[in-house]
C-alpha cells in the first residue's frame, strides 16, 4: 500500500509540475485577456443571472432545472473536503503563501470556468428530464472527436464518483471519529459510517437529477452559512491577528524558504492543486452541471459557474485558511487534512465544536458525493444509454462511498491528484481549441445587454456552428402559465 501511495504521489507531482500547471497558467491568462477580464467585468451580471427561474413549457412543466439549482449542483461538488481538509493540507505543506496562490488560481481560473461552462451550454443535448452536457459533449460536437470525449468521460468517472467520493467518505469517517475522541477510525466504526453513507447516497442517486437538485438546493446554502458563521466567530475572537495573517499570506507567497521540502515551487504547487481540487476551475467537472440548466443564453451559465469558483475559494476556502492561521502558531509541518482544521477549531471553542464540525463536514462531503455522482452519470450517458450499465454504475458509485470510509486517505489523495491532472489536461486542450466560439457568444451576449434587453440566443444567430442540437426558439421560450384566481 505504501509503495502505491508513493508511486501515485510521484507520478502526480511530475504531471502537475511539468505539464498541467504551465498549460493551466497560459490558457487562464489568455482567456482572461481575450475575454476582457470577463470574470471581473461581468460580476454584477453573475448575481443577476443567478436569480433567473427555469424556463417553462406550454403545459407548465419546467424545461429543466434553474440557474440557481445548476449552481448548487456544481457547488455541491466544489464545496467539500477540499475546502476544509484540502486547504489545511495546502497550508501544512506549502505554508501561508499557498493561500495566495489559491486565490490567484481562482481569479485566473474564473475565465477558464466561464469558457468551459458556456461551451457546455451551447453543445448540450435533450433528455427526458431536460438537458445534459459537459466536456465530453463539446469534444464530440464541437471538435468532432468522439474518441476524445470517451477518454475524458472515462477519466471523469474514475476521478469523481469513485476517487473523489471515496475521499469525501473517508473525511466524514475521520471527522466523526474525531468528534467522539477516537484517535483513528477503527474497522467497525468505518464500516458503520460507510454503510450509513452508502444507504443515504443510494436513496438520492436513484432518484435522478431533479431529486439531486432538490437535495443540493437545500444542503449547500445551509452548510455554507453554518461554516461561514463558525469561521467568523473564530476570526472575531482573534481579530488582532488578522493583519499578521494577511502579511504572512502575501509575504510568504514569494518566499523561497517558506515551505518544507521544496521552497517556492511547493508553495505554488500546493496552492494551485488544492485550489483546483476545491473550485474545479478548468477541470471539466462543473460544466456537467452547468449544461443542465434551462437559460436563454449559453453565456448565462458561464457567468453563474464563474461565480461558483469565487463562492468556493474566496469565501469557503478563505474561512478555513483564516481559522487555521489565526489560531495555530506554526501550521507548516503540522498534521495534514481534517485533523489540522479540527484542532484549530476545538482550541478556540472547546471539544463540543468537534461535533459541530463533524456535522458541517458531513453536509459538505455528502453534498459533494451527490454532485460527483451526477457528473459520472452524465458521462455514462455519453458513452451508452443502456439501462443495465447505468444501474451497474449507480451500484458501484454507492459501493465506492462505503469503501472510501475504510480506505487509506493518503493513497486516495495521491490517486485523485494524478487522475485530476489527466482530466484537467484533456479538458484544457479542448476548451483552448474551442475558446473562439465561447468568445463569439460573449460578444453576442454583451451586445444585447448593452441594449438593455435580456440576452437570448438561438442556433440561427450563428448558423455556421455545427453540432448544436438545442437552442431552437422553443428551447429559449418561456411559456408563462397563469393560475386562475378564486372568486
């Protein structure tokens, strides 16, 4: 087991250092410049679009889920152990400076998130429940490379519903054990937590995207509010330390001696990797949720999903960073993962806070498991629509949750890092090649916005684009159904 953990760790680090990071940085900067800094310029439009309701058919039924529901499905996957355990690991290995690079990753990655989710909306397809799409679909329909889409779909299925969901389940076990004062997760304890998680997962995932959307719509705001309030209380108790914390974050971001075992390279790598694991900008996961929304213009979901990156990193990840840096004197080299965050919180609020954190971790991680599952289902649907395959996938995804509760966290982290790198690289190549289409759509959206109208796009507006299945006038028409008033 230790051999595999070391093997995957070495392979993942080499892939990120020499391939993924350079591509990620170059494309993110290019998208930022080419779009006119869309991730900042259209920030007000992001909030406005978030309130758009799902479009309605003539019979009063929804065409698909709303912008906000698509936002919560993607946020459910984004906001998870990466925000609590991942940030703690980044600080323990890379020091306070890693937080700076996490912020940089979120801002630059916001442009990549805009491009990928806009493309996912354009090339989405119809299903019995509404719409479905994502990188595999724009690789097939936009690039005419179905083989590339299949490769991406397989990588995502391995990465999210299996590796990442196992990691979420493992963190739940660790946090619950910590809440009860256990030094480690015993087999019986892990099996018990795993069985409960697997049962809850099965109850949701066998209900389809609408049930998933309803669950995440409730869980995500609740867990975010509870965690932010907890963090603000702790930061408030240590308000005098905030200037020093900010000084450490910015000062050590470029300090060659600030991190253990690698200097500046380790600081940047930890910030970028943990940042991408958390906010998923450019990774190719969030577009699977963004494509499901019924909106009047593809750019709208590009903007909403960019807002999701900010919500994840600048709010949730930053809260974790300040909790640790305000309360732990020297976090570099400390215990990695959830244990560091747990120690920081209990040192300020007492042992009872471990129970509250365990509840928050459960909500964070369980909603991520649900979001991860849906990403996998979308890509299973891309490969085949055979019902038996879908049932097998649901069973295996549920089993992965159980197994993750008793597996080695180190092995899962290293495996997930390497697979995430492959997935990001495949998606970044695709959106780099298709980015011109996204920028045409942005220009189309901006022109209508300046006229003071709600932007609407139909396939006829750009007839030269091939592979667009949706976006007929019916797809963007909202049939308002009046309810008779009682007399």
